[in-house]
C-alpha cells in the first residue's frame, strides 16, 4: 500500500539556498539583506512579554494588514498576511488551482512555483521567457486553460523587470487570476501594486524578508480586491502568524523610511559592483533587485566552487538556461569589495592554469 500521495512521492521538493553551519561564509546566496532590521524591531523584541504566548495569536492579523496597506492607500480588507510570501503562494495554489487543473508560470523564475503546482496535484504550463528573459509576446495565449498565472516582477533569479504596459495587457487579457510576485519590488523603480484597484483578478505579493531585513521572521503580504482576499482568508491556516511576528512586524512596518533608505544603499552597492564585474569581463543582466545574475568569463560552476573555497557563497543553478551564470546577492560595500578581490584572484589563477 502506498503511504504517500503519488504526486508527493514523485516530486523532488524545493531546494532552498544553503544556510551553512560548518564555517563562516560571506553569504551572498539567498538574497538576504546585509543590514540589520530597524531599531524599532530590536525594541519590539525586547518589549515583547512572553507571558502572552499562553494565548493564541490574533487570527486575522488585523493590525498588520492595516499597517501594510496604509502606504498604498489600501484598507485592510485588501490585504492578506502570510507566514512569508511562500505561505501566500501556497494559499494561492490552494485557492485558485483545482487538483488536476492548470497553473501557468514563467521560466526561468522562482523555482518554488513548480513545486507548489506538484503539491497541489495540478498540471504545469511553464512558459519560457525570451532570449533576454523578457515576457514572450504570446504569454496569454500560452497560458490558455490555466486558472492561475504567476509572474515574478522584478523576476528572480534574473533580476530584470517586464515593461508595465506589457503587464497591463497580460492582466487585462488573462481570464484567470494573475499573481504578481513582487518579493523584490521595494528595490525596483516601479511596481504593479496599483493594478489591484484596476483589475479584480490581480494579486500582488510582497515580503518583509528582503527589503525589511526580516527573512527569519517570516512575514509577507498579498494585496488584491477584497473579494479575492476573502476567499484566501478561508484557505489560510487559522493562526498563520504567531504573536511575536505580529508585534515585531508591526514595528518594522511603522519604520518604512528605514527600509527605503536601506534599499537605496543596496542599489548603490549593486551598481558599483556591476560596473566592476563588467570591467573584469563579466556580463550582467540589468537588475532592479538586491541580487545580480552575472555570466563570469569562465565556467560558472567552477567559479562557484572557487568562491566557496575563499569563503564566498553565491548561488549556482543547474538549469540549462542559466547554467553559465551566478546569482550574487548584494552585501555591504566591504563584503562586495572582498568578493571582487576573490573574483580577481580566481580569474588570475585561471589565466595561469
Ligand atoms: N518570491 C520570490 C521570487 C523569492 O525569491 C522568494 C524568496 N526565496 C520568495 C517569494 C519567498 O520569500 P519569503 O517566503 O521569505 O517571503
């Protein structure tokens, strides 16, 4: 007798970026923010009374949803809070895709999407991005029959954005739900968040993991028409956010300026890094995120290993479309200076060999 559902038994599961324990690395592999969270977060943690943990957390995260919607002029019934945006994506699949139904997403993109489709026992429409990792002109046609289309903007792991007018066209023409994953949106020049007012079939998700330096807290938000939010509220775990996350997350949201200033620092470091790498013979895709996808002037897998030996962890994907590249998260200026030094040494050793 099979103990496990056949779709689960067949699948590999998601492989997260390494969180090494063996030695200390400069971690440029999981797009974490190099700066600490807001001082308001430190205070909120300090002031939290563990005695309260006896009780369940507030199930609807009302305060957090209100705070998350406020900067965009959206009331809390336009907002859903999740245990990270991965939780929100799970809720999306469970709300919008039937077992045996069809879910469309672009490729290459966030490698969790196909895993969630397998978990749901649904079918895939993986739609290839074009040569430059742009959206194909016939995206909506290729997604025909899907009830959910996931588009990541800025895209991961490529870092680029798709034009806003193209996004408008996709949202207007696709008959199902369009989920726009803006996990890196705070680093970008523009956003699709406003779309939710215009299109009742559009959901935009954000996370506090990257721009707010809170990957360990697990907190994300989805924004959409209250009709869609109400359906997703039925699907979420009753107490999907714990009490500490609610308290600490609220403190961070109240200090949005701190987050925006850090994004600006990260962008400046990124642009300097790209110029330096390109002068060393790398080819880097234009990035609007806190990471870059760059093609080194040697085999990417060997450079990945050589960087690791020198204490720098980056991300290498075996996916044939990007196997000649490395994804490098943006650290502090000092970390990136060290990274560039390691790169120079590796390239010098390569030319001698
Ligand atoms: N979307 C994208 C594109 C991501 O890269 C990530 C981070 N791995 C997530 C969503 C999920 O982030 P979190 O669950 O930490 O909010």
